[in-house]
C-alpha cells in the first residue's frame, strides 16, 4: 500500500510541476531574482547541463563536479543535494544551500542548525539570499578581506549530503524500525537520483503563503558527516512585519525562521562544541575556519554551462544590516 501511495503522490507532484514550469528567459541572471514584483523562481533558471536526462545512470553525473569531489561526496551525484558553508563575513554565519533546478536556493543562518532546542532557543533566523551556482557548492577558501572585526574573510565547506522533503518520522517503537528501513530502501531504489525529492522541494518552495497561513518547508538533511538525519521546518510569513525587508538597490530579502518539528527536542553540539574537532573543521580540507581564512585568496570559477545564467555573479555579504 505504501508503494501505491508513493506512485499516486509522484504522479500528482509531477503533474503540478509540469503545469507550473515556465520557460527560461534569455539573458535573465540572478540579479533579477527576489526583486519586488518579480515572478522569477528557481524554475526559470536553465539547467546547467542540458544533456542531463531521464535515462542517465548513476555512473553519469548531471553536474561538472570532479571525480575527486564525487568520490568524497557521493550525494553530489543526486539532484537533491545540499551543502552548508560557514562564512566569515561581517557577521559570522552558516549558509544552507539546497539544489533546485540548476542552482542552489540559499539561506544565511547566523547561529547555524545545531545547538537548537525546544527547551531553549526554538526559533532561529534564516535570511533567504540570492541563488548560487552549483559550482559554488564545493567552494572553500579565503576572500582576502580584512574585516572590521580584525578577522580575515573566507568560506569553509562545513558539510554535504542529500535532503528529503516532508514531515519527520515520529517513530518511538523499535518494532517500527525494520518497516521504516524497508520504506527508505524502496524509495531510494525507485528514485536513485533524487528527482522526486527535488519535485517535492519545488512544490513546497513555490507554494504561496498568505496572512492566515505561513509557508513552510519540512525537510531532513541526510548523508552528511555532521548532519546525518536532522529534521527542521523553514517558515516564512509573507505578510508579516518580519516577512520581508529591502536592501540598497531595492532587492528583497525574505526572512524565514528555522524550527524543530514534532518529535524532535533538539540537536546539541557534540564534544568540543562548535569549534571542536567534530564540528569545527572542514569536510573538504580538515582545516578550521581561521586556518582557511589565513590562506591566500582562492579564486572561484564558474562552469562553462553557468556563464550565461550567472554572468556577473559573486558571493556577497547579504547579512550586512540584518544581524
């Protein structure tokens, strides 16, 4: 029965996604995204690899990641991958990025996703930023800036994995665990490249909110070194006072909040805390953020397929003036 339910659910989502798809507009760049009055969404961005198709096998990849990156981070072979980068800018923060339609939808989260608890700080600020190119997913390096705080600027690759969209599993009985494992195995065998999860993310992300009901995205981060089965809810209230703000140039900043779902009391930092060996080091280099920022500035080149879509793109400090 579960498999039949999944087939019906996939058919419904596929029909919804097909009817809502719009054609990529020539010359449109991320500068047009999230401006007041703009209808652009991640759906309008061209797929970075137009040759990627339904018949592609796991031995082929939809992106241009190196074999070294694919070997180190197998989740990058999927459509539904995510990454978290720790960014030393004017305000130190974490960036959560989730792949959708050839770019990564991104949120800057000042306090990150660990250390959150229903017995303490149960809501955390998450500012939606501009779309980022897929190639930036594995970026790590110094930006060469000396910040007013006296720290050098830079980005650390904190973790990479794959996401699932939906409510967290509230299973307390050990008798249910074998059944849960079978469901997960069936789901992954039917959707090895994660297109179904990407479709669910698209549907949740593009669903409009209103004054009566906030827009929410229930998601679980899996497959990482640090984030292995961590569930959250992203909540955005479009008509609230905190729902949106505008920065210089008129670009809209959407303010979301991260909360824990039912059945999850919290995610504490492990031994050593935020700066310890387990959570304070890069999954790419093993370095700390301070060590990464002290290196020579690292250039970041776009892939050939991204040059037209992300022409003029650069990673900026989008939390300036917010926190």
